[in-house]
């Protein structure tokens, strides 16, 4: 598991940058192999410039045929995370936010806080999981037959004589 980065410590790093080589399983993401890649975090004064290149293989369930299949997640992303003293609370976000602006859509952290690379990487990989999961674009889905299945009824042996009487009456 990756260590959280104390944001003020980045100011003392060479070129105010920390590069993390990733070759590990993420706690909340089931992958067939460890996530492999690189995360780079650069302190730019009032924001962090975070970028990553990583890949992993996950097992998904096809939305059409319900069969499981392996899918490669591959990311090459970058994001700016603003450093702000106070972030609005969730309630303030809901009630006081101007919905016409994009201000509420910007990621921010406290300047003396921590950046958690494993959580950020988890979120980026989850965004790469396709919303419509198909094992093959030409997947036909579950095959349905025109015949109705004949129900098999197991009769309790104590009711067998009543079932025989019922058959006699129908004939």
C-alpha cells in the first residue's frame, strides 16, 4: 500500500516532485494482477499537478450474457488539485453552490494536509471501467428457447394417493 504524501514535504523534494512506482493491489479494486504504473505529484504553489500512467486487469460481468470476462484498464491521466485552506462542507456544497459554475467540480485539498495516491489511483481506474460492460461488441446475449420448460414437481410421498385420485378424476 502506498504511503500518503504530506503536502508540505513536497516543497522540500527535488523539483518539488515525488514519483511513485506502483506495483501493488489496491484495497477496493479486485484485479487479476497488481496495478502497475507510475504516479507523479508536483507541488506548483497553490495546486498539485498529479499525473499517472497505470494498467490492471479486472474481471467484469457482461451486461448481455452475464458471462465473466477479463478487461484491461489502462489510464494516462493528469489532474490539477487546488490547495485551499478551508473546503466547504457537504451541506454547504448542496445548498450554497451556484450550479452554473464549475467551482464545485474542482478537487481541492488543504495545503498542510495529505495526498493519498492509492485513493486517487483507485478513483482514476474506476472511471475507466466501462458503464456498459460487453464481453464482445457482437455478444448475442442470453439465448432464449421457444419451448417452455416442463416443470418437474416432486410430490411428497404422503400425498401420492391423492395425486393418483386426482388423475383418475381427470380421465
